[in-house]
């Protein structure tokens, strides 16, 4: 019977592998190799093989191996080499077929396939099954076997299986004698979040290399234990282990997250000394560090330019650096020049737009939001990957744009694209709904909240919503509800900052002091943001001395700290003090921002002498010296300064020379300065411009109506008010409040809703008589209605500020200051009344209105108006 001599391999079965065959088989879907040569079969020895390079197609190596014949293939090393070729190419299924058809397998065969499964992301169970087969085959595991098993645990985050492998390792010599296995154990525990176990392994290691130190170092950095990371690095250098690029990258991350400029600079110096600054990963880490903590963007640019090789991370870091320093246009230039972009790059631009929304440029903030939305549309058109960061960024951008219709479209897209409900996306959704005027939807989302991680962010959004809408009592109520229903640890830096902002807006000094004490006891006082909020809170509550003392005691101050202090003095109209602070900032080389300049320009309205020339010099140095482009708000503030000092001709000339069309804010500033100097002609011109620019603004209608009333044009005034009613435009009602027994007591004009209104009105009648004895005379010119004189006097009698001040005087104890807050500017008659009331009662009365503080002592007001 003839015997077939065909050399093609038999087809691969789908069942479990058969007993070992006499030759190595090709995977069934690959072309068979040519038959073995006669010489090989005759002599029974394998020729010396020359396999293709490792970078070549693994099928070529397989073909060479199969062509060599059965005698050569009986060596497991050759089969292992073929299998490893497939693993390097990422062809796990082909490697597994080669493994199953191998005539003989050794420990290296199993170790290689276990490592391949781990590297290519297979479940841990695959590596575990191979290891069990290896044990059944009575093959002793090598150090590479254990490294492969531990790598599988690292890739899949399975510490339970990792501890089992650790137990096996501990029984063998690898734990004490194999540095490779010990380092893999370190990596497994660190990546699985069990740093203390990693530290125990580290301490028991007989020998350590730089990888050992780096594993623990990265674990400490990931957990935010930055000081310990630098201490460990000191021990590493003491042991004589030289740092490599991974060490320096981890330390730079620790310096960036730990806000340590000095430590980061020291790591940079070490990288220069060791020659590692030119390394790609170290350079990228340096860019990230200086983007967060550099003195200027030039620090970032300098590192970038010195890098011999740059990747997309380098370019994205440079872009982020420009964004961090507020240079959005330069960041976009970098974006356009980038040779390669990925979704992280787009996320960086999107986040940068959101970060640079803050400041005085409200119009720019809206523009930034719209640009962010446009960028998101571009990402979708380019088919780029969309992560949770992307979705959160576009929701934030929509919140900045404050466009209700757009927010509804984005909200619908997020639901339809199946992004899922995550803590941060849902928190961003609530924030977007609130800022786009969809408070009802925000509360509906919060009612179904199920994320504990971002619960405080959602609460903060609701607090900020009430704060933004001027509903301070509601914000206070939301906070108390949260405080009583949640654990005390729930109050973090952001919540405390929000509550301090509410205290400042309300002028609620007692609650603010309690929050100050809470911050000190809880350790949150170390946070610079909390400290800045405390300065702002004391300033807005009229306790300037407390604000100054706290500022002096702060261990670390940033620019926001200085701005908060300047704002506190500005509320008290202390222009000369602010200019002294500005001089101090210049001596300390503290770089100002656009907000700083807006505050200092505004302060020139309240100096003891004409400071318009000083203000002019300051205005010009904004762009020439500090490279900051003046915004509409800066121009408006300077116009107000010129008007306050009676330089109306210069103010008009300045407006005509503006590089862009004057906005409503500029004309409103001119109008308000005309009120102080009684320039009726210029007031009318400013009002006409204002009406043309802001026809739907309630305050514009009120100003127009008042202007007509002052000129006795009652018919025109009434027509203006009628037009408001027909268009559904409502003026903001005047409202004043004071505090007693940790409660806010609020009043409107002629308000009788207070439980003690009978006593308040009786007390006010008596106080009015006493004030009139002291020289007070009701000024009916502030009643802008065409009514009889006695009616005008009656209107004046029960303004909200008088009701609140009267209640405060009735409740105040001996030597206690009466504190009143008013939501709009106090009228001249109330101002005169409170001056005389301070004489009649012998008490100090503090009133904060929209223009700042009025401190009445002995018949004199601190505002000097």
C-alpha cells in the first residue's frame, strides 16, 4: 500500500489539541510551507537556522522553522521563538495555536504565553489557566512566569490574584533572590492601590535598583503623598542609586501637584546636571510643571524649545501653558501649528476656554464658551474619540455661553450619544442648567442624584445658583440643610468657599466668623482659596481690620489675595490706601492681572486729591508694561474716574478715541459720574446712547424715567414706565436687610410683613421726629413721581433702608454697631436721615449699598459725599 509523502500540515482541529505531532504546524488560515528537503529527512539532523529579523512578519519565521523539518523542530527553543514572534506582533490567537501544536513545551513556553496574555490585555483567568497547566505538567515556574502572572494582575487590576501569586513567590527563592520578581510585586501592589503592602515588600528586598525605587515613588505621588515622595528620593540618593527619567518625571508631578516651586526647580536643576532634561518624558513633565507654577509662560516655552524631540504631549503641554497664563490667542496659534493632534489636545483647548472665562471680560467669557462649542463640533466632524473629559468640557463651555437653547441641544446630545451617568458629567449638567436659566431642570436632576463622589459639587452648584440669582437667604437655607443632613467631613474647600461668598454677599459677619473658626479647626485654612474667601468675606461685611489682619497672617498669598484686599479697601472708598498697596505690589514684583488694574483704576475715584493723571499713566502701562489688553470694563472705569473729577471734556474725548465701539458699560459709567457733578446736558447724551444699546435692560428704563422726572417731564416719565409694563420688564425692587439672633431680617419699602412691623413703624416715627429736631429735613426731590408734597414725604418716610436701620437700632445692645445691607444705591434722603439718626441715637450705623460702605458716626458719613 502506497504511503503518502505529502509534507503539508494537517488541518487544525477545533477540539482540544491532539497528542504531540512529529512536526510544527502552521495555523490553518496561513499558506503551508514547502516540503522538507530529502537531505534533512535522511540525516535526521536539523540544519542551523537563520530566522528573519524580529521586526519581520512572524509568518516568515514560521515558514523557515517549518521548512527545516521535524528533527530541528523538536527543540522547544525554536518553537518558542516562533510563538514569541506572533506575540510581539500582537497575534495572540496564532501564538496560542503554535503553543497547542508544539511537540514539546518547557517552562519558557508557558512563561512566554502567560506574558503575552498579560501584555495583550487578556483576562487574568487566561494566565491562571496556563499556570495551572504548567503545574500539572510538573514544570517549575521561573521568575519570568511570576512576572507574567503579576503583569496580568497589574493590567486587569486584580490584587486578589496578585496576593495569591505573592504567596507562591514567597515559598520559592524568587522573593529574596530575584530582583525582577520583587519589582513586579511592587508594581502590582502600587497599581492596585495597596501602597502599604508595596512598602512592606520594598523594605524586605535584599537588593533594589532604580525600578524598585521608582515603583514606590510613583505610588506615593499617585496618592498625593508628595512630601514622602521627596523624602524617599533623598533616601534613594543616599543609597547611591542614580535617578532616571521615570524618577524625575514622578518628582516633577509631585512638585506640580504639591504646589512646590522650589522643589520643582531643584528637580529641574538635577535634570540639567544629569543630562536628562533633553529626555522626552522629563521634558514633558517640566512643561507641565512650569505651566502650573512657572513665573511666566517663558519658562514653559524655554523648556519646549530646548527639547530635541517633541511629541503630541509636548505640543499639548505648550498649548496648556499658554492657556494657564491666559494667552488664549497664542494657545490657538500653537494648536494650528501642531503637526499632530489627538482628543487630549482638543480637550486641553476646550478646558482652556473654560478656565479663561473668569475675569472682568464678560463678553470674552461668552465668546470663549461659544468657541469651545465650535471646537467640540470640529472634534465630532473629525471623528475623534470622545471621553468623559470631552463631555464635561463641552457642558462647561455651554454653561459659560449661558445660551438656554444651546444647552438644551447639548443636553439632548449627551443623552443620545449614550455617555452614561457619571458623577462628573451629571455635576456639569446641573451646573450648565443653572447657568443657562434652567433651574427647574437642575433641581430635577438633583432629586435623582446617585453619585456620592460629586454630591458636594452638585450642592455647590445649587448654592451658587441661589447666590447668582441674589437669593442669599435661599443659599443660606440650602447650606444649613446640607450641614445638618451630612457628615461634617462633607464640607470641603469648595463648599466652604461658596458659603463664605454667601456670607459676604449677605454681609452676615457672625456666620462668616463661624465659618472662619470651622476652617481653622478642620485644617481648611491652609487652602489659599479659603483664605482669599475669608478676606473677601470680612471686607464685604464691613470688618476691614479683620480682613487686613488675616491677610498679614496668611502663610502663602497669591494674586487673588492681593485683589481681595484691594477690593475690601475699595468698598470703603480708601483710594489712597489702595495706591499704597499697589506700590507695595510693585516693590515685591507681584505681577498684576486685568482684575487688579480694574480695581486700582476704580480706586482713583476715591483718593483725597485729583488722581486722574495718575490713573491715565496707569491705564497706558496696562498694555505697554504688562502686556494686558484693556477690556471694555477698564475703559468704563477710567471714564468714571474722569467724570468724578469733573473732567467731562477729557472723558468724551477718551470715549471717541477708544479702539472699539463704546459699550453700554462705558455710557453708564459716564452717566453715573454726571450724577455726582450734576452735568445735565452730558447726562442726556449718555442716556440716549445707553437706551440705544440696552433697550431691554430694566435699569436703563428706570434711569430714563428718573431723568425725565428730574426735568419735571412727568408725561415722558410715565410713558417710559408704561412701556416697561407693556414689555413685561420689571425693575429690581429696593430691598434692605439687617441681622439679629443669627437671622436675616429683610424689608421692602412700606413693608409690613415683619412680625414686629408695628413696633418698627412706631419706632421709625419717633426716630424721624428726633432727627428733624437735629436738623433733618425730608428731601422730596428724590421722589420721582408727580404727586402732592405730603404724599412725597410719606413715600420717603418708609424706605427699606430706614425700616431696616430702625429695626437694627431697636435690637442693638449698648455699643453694638447697626449693620444694614441694601441691594441698590441708597437715595440721598436716606443718607441724610441716617446721618442725623447717628447723632440722635449715639450709635454707629453701617450701610453697604451697591456703591460701597457708608459708615455714619456722629452725623458724618465715611463716603464724604
